């Protein structure tokens, strides 16, 4: 298993740079709906399974990649099913579609951007994963498991009423409050993904460096210069991503992922 080299954040798009050096907000969290701040999901304990067997990837073919992601999806379903039910919600599996060519039509629109590695569509509760050449070559990169788990985190948000409550943020992404709401949503999905990875970590047989390398990844190549881009505005800074990934990984539970009560500086 090679060292992860993608280290991308799920759905993050590196794009327009924002001029100047912005400073992180320090205020407390705005007031959000109880379904976001007091959801029973946060009191469900550790995820349901602690073992996930990854199939070997030997030849780097599309078929192998599909089998790998299907196996991880099975682990995700088994891990989150008892958690969602314990929170008092109905659990349904998310569907996964893998594709190798852009232009895929979904109920949430056509996927044409090669920078979007994966996306979740709440309209049909389905996940879409782009099997680009480098993914087919090595789909067992840890960054890819985490990306899949991130999109599955959006599925958990959908099942527990969280995603529906955040619709206004995405529909009115024209002001600072809306962008902050989007970041809280995306960072929660990051935290939920890390809760899964942390829960099954000891069964994966991976070196700890896989996780530490993933934590160093960034969707903003000029972040070190103090410049934000559109990915930072919607998916937050690398520092915020690292903070929530570490919280989820350590807790192995959604209890660490209540981003909607965190101070603004933690979701910047």
C-alpha cells in the first residue's frame, strides 16, 4: 500500500483566490435550529463496527476499484446503521455510482468538473465517485476511503434531518453567514468521516503515517501565504479541517461532530 498522494478534501474545488489576508472570526456560534445543535445523533456513542476488511488492489483496474469502494460502502452501512436507529431515525442505505467519464447526469445536476472527486445527491440519497486515472491506479489510498466516508457523512446528515435544515445556506450562499453555515455542514461531514476511519483503524493494517499525511493535505495550494480561495469559503481552512478530522478520529463517534455549536474560529 503506497503513501497517499491525493490528500484532497471531499468535493473541494480549488478556484478563485480572495485578495488580501483574511483573519479568522472569534465570535461564538450563531443561533441554529435544534435539529442542528441538539440532534440525538450526537448522543449515540461509538459506531457499530470496529472492523473493515479492505480488499487487495493488485492490478489497478476499474473492476478492482469498484470492488474496493463497494467493500468500503458495506463497512459504512454496517457502521452507521445502528447509530442512526439509536438516534431515532429510519436508516436506509446510500447508493454508490462510480464513473470514468465526465458528463454524468444525476438528479442533482450534471457532473462536468474533474476536480470533484465525489459528491452526494440528497434527491436520491446516492453518492457519485469519479474514477479518474490516478484513482483507478490506486483506489486504496486512505484519502479516497476518507473522501467516500465524507460523502457518506452527508448521507447521515440527510437521514437525521441535518442536511435539510442546512438547505438555506446552500441556496443563499451570498453572505458570510451562509458561507459559515456551509462550512459547518462540510466540516461535520469531515468529522463523521474521521469517526468511521478512527473506529476501524486498527483493522486496516495501515501505518500511522497514512493518517498523518492525510491530515497535512490541503485543497488550497497557496494557504501558506495567508490567502483564501473559494474552497476555503465553503469547505474551510486546512487548520479547521485538521481540527475536526482529529476530533472525529479520536472519538470514533458523532459525539465529537457538533460543528453547529462550535465557535466561529473553529469553522473558518
